[in-house]
C-alpha cells in the first residue's frame, strides 16, 4: 500500500501545483485587463480635456472678433 499512498500524494501535490498555476494565470490576465481599462480611461479623459480646451479656445476667438 505504500506505493499507492505515495502515488496519491504525488498526484495531489501535482494537482495543487497546477491549481496554483491556473490561479496565477487568471490573476495575471485580470490584472492586464484592469491595466488596459485604466489606460483607456486615461486616454478618454485626455481626449475630453483636449476637446474642452479647443472648444474654449474657439469660443474665445469668436468673442474677440
């Protein structure tokens, strides 16, 4: 029975290692998705700020003329 017990322990350890590896991969993918979303929000905010600045510049030019 010793060999069978050793095989069960080895299989259990391998399963835990695979499980941890999958969890790490899921975490990395989730982190990357969060990073991409944050970058997109920053770009959107910068574009909106540029748009408001340009619009204000045009309004100022129209007031001066």
